[in-house]
């Protein structure tokens, strides 16, 4: 059973538009969620973390968490060609230990068209 | 900003050979991880390490894999007898209590 699921895309949006990336998770006990950006051939780079229901904004990025529906989303406002990358959703299970692994989805490829 | 450092960036080895991938985690982090990513596939968890012992490992992390923290700064992943299917990007990550993971730039392992 997949733990974190994402649409693989590609998701194409015009420059300046809002890109909406979605993720669902199966472990209802998951407490922490993260969005990473990965350029081709590079390592995952943390964009946002979110731990409680609702929205969290950081610059052009807004993460949303709905634990009742078990989904996480990332909105990118004013999308730029440099935002073109694969976006990885990741979750961490119930906090029984600070070392708990993070589980990744397959990633959604975003293409921002100039 | 502190970062996780991995060496080498690219390692080519012959099937059956042993390789050691090296990592220097962020200095005040307590938790260390190895992940791998086969080309075109998802980032997969291999092992987590805390307090000088393995805290969790995946089914991928079989007897040919081992991890070690030989001193206060380095964290290594050893693959004893490499197979073609071990070819992948290997990422080291570190974290503090309940924090996000911070990844190194990765080592691309090519087994021929």
C-alpha cells in the first residue's frame, strides 16, 4: 500500500499563473508533512513544512493540510520558469521518535511555460 | 547556512566490488539517514541512524549494506558486493528533533 501518493504529471502552467500540486496519504497517524523541490539530477531541497491543519504561507508558496481528508497541497503563486522541477510530497508518521523516517511520494513534475 | 556534504559525487565500480559512500551531516543534528533514488523513480528510504545505532531500516537494506559513524563527523554507507541494480543516486540526510530532513547533493553510483 502506497503511503504518499501524487499525480506524476507533468503539470503545465503559464508563467505568472498559480500552480496547484496535490498529495494524499494513507497513514492517518502521520503528523508532519514536507514539500521538497528536486531539479533533474539534483537532491531534494526543502520548500515548506506543515504540521497542523490549515494554510501556511512562505513567499510565493502556500502549503495546505487537511488531516480529516488526508491531503496536502502546495500552491505556487506567480509561477516562474525557474519553478520547473519535480515537487516531492513527504510525510512522517506519528511522532514516536524524533528520528522517524520521512516517506516520499513519486513526485509531480511541474513545467512553467514562458 | 550549514549543509550536508557527500563524497564522492560520482562513483563507478565493477559488479561485486565494495564501495563506501561518505557523508558529513550538519554538525548539531542527531539523526542521520540514507536514501536512494533509482533513475526515474521515487526517493526511497534505506536506513536511519541515531545514538550510534540503526533505528530503522527498509527491506532494501539487506546484509550487503552497512552504516557506520566512525568519528564525530562522518557517516558512511558501505555496500559490500555491488550489483547492477544498486546503480542509483544515494542521498545522505540529517535532521534535528522532529525537524525536516536536510539532504546532501548525493553520490551517483554506477555499477558496471
